C-alpha cells in the first residue's frame, strides 16, 4: 500500500510538479515538492478512509436528518483544501525546513536539539510508546489552544466559524477560518519542535489525530460507554461542545482526541444529550454562506473585535 502511494506521489511529482517548478524556476525545491506530493496523497487517502468509516455511521444512526444538506458541501471544500492542500504543505514542507534550520543552529551553537528520548533515555528504541507520548502532549496543547480561542473576543470571532455550522458532519472538523488555521499550525508546530517530534513522525501524528477529530464531528448518535467516553472523545462528547447553548465563552468539552484534559481542568460534560449545533450570534452567512463569504465575514468580525469598543461580535 505504502509503495503504491509513493508511486502515485512520484507520478504527480514527475508529470505535474517538476514541469511546473521548472517553468517557475523553482527547481531547488524539487525534493520538498516530492514531500508535499507524498503527503497530499496520504491526505487524500485519509479523507477516503474517513469517508468510508463515517458515511455508514451517519447513515446508521443520524442525530439529525436534513431535507436540504447544501450547507454540508462548504465543509467538503474546507476538508479538501486543508487535508490535501494546506496540511501536507505545512506539516511536511514547512516543519521539515524549520526543524532542519533550528537543529542546525542549535548544534552550531553547542546545544543539543531537544527530544523526548533525550529527556527520558528509557524511551530510546521504543518508537510506538514515544509516538503515543508525543500525541498525548500535542493533544494537551490542542486543548489549551481551543479553550483560549473561546476566551478572547478576537479569537472567538475567528473560531466561531467552526461553530456556525448547523448541519454538523464529519466534514466539519476542517471548517476553520484561514487565520485560525495559521495560528493553530504555529501553535502545534512550536510544541512539536519543543518536544522534538521528528519531521517524518510529524505528518503521521497529524494524520492520526485528525482522523479521530473528524470522527468526533460525525452526525451520529454514538457514545463509547461510561469507560470509553473517558478514554477517547466520542461524537456525543464533541457534539455537546457544538451545541447552540455552548457557543461562546462558557463552553464545555474543549478536548480534541482525549477527554482527560476536560476532566482534569473541570470542563467535561458527559451528559447523554444531543443538542442542535450552531452559533446563534454568528449570522446567516457564517452558517450557510460560500467559502469566501464565511472567510470574509469571519475576518470582519475579527477586525471588529480588535477595535476598541468594537461590537464585532456578541461574545457571551
Ligand atoms: Zn470550539
Ligand atoms: Zn469541533
């Protein structure tokens, strides 16, 4: 399977990227172009796997049925742009560049680049355990980023785009404002650099974590049971975060993959309820507008929130 994906990426590289880069005089980026193509293919496969798992689930026990599900299509566009276009570019190309430069600079100046294995030598030769530990630390960082994005007015103005969807499905995970995505990538990348995630592990971590996040947005009446709910975030758990009453400052269930942080920091709500989703303060364009309308309105709300006394958004 992996060699098959590699060969598809090789073909994209050979027939699309190299001729394009040659035309644009960007041949020095050839190797990185292959890295992007490879992870764009992985991203496309991930979307296909998510689709294959989530569509039957959503057909099996949907929380809501919509006679007209046009609003869902915008989320499909968000997913394709993010998973196949931007995520591979940032997670592979950018992370690789930054880490190589940073490690080179640290080594030149007599420092040893940080890694978890160096901090805990017993982890050496335990790649699976290290991978899981990296995922847990990054998930904690995600919890705080998400919680703070509800805390500040300007940040909520951007993040409210994620909450505006009234027809939430597994596609909704990638429904984010571009600025919010950029902040998220820097946040995630910085933590990954600090704990020494290697450039090859980084895209894999993103693939695994994002698959679980997509599942948690699925329009399915699904809980993992008393214990399961406390181990991994279920669609029921994350849906409460998207409930109409939970939009804004006073929310619950901020976690991305693990519910542990919500339990530790007392923001967990395990009640077995399924509310309608959406942000009543967001306006119609944020909910059902086109991709660019949503981006534009989100940006306007962001600027409004930054201006002194700006009534850019009603933040409860
Ligand atoms: Zn949120
Ligand atoms: Zn969400």
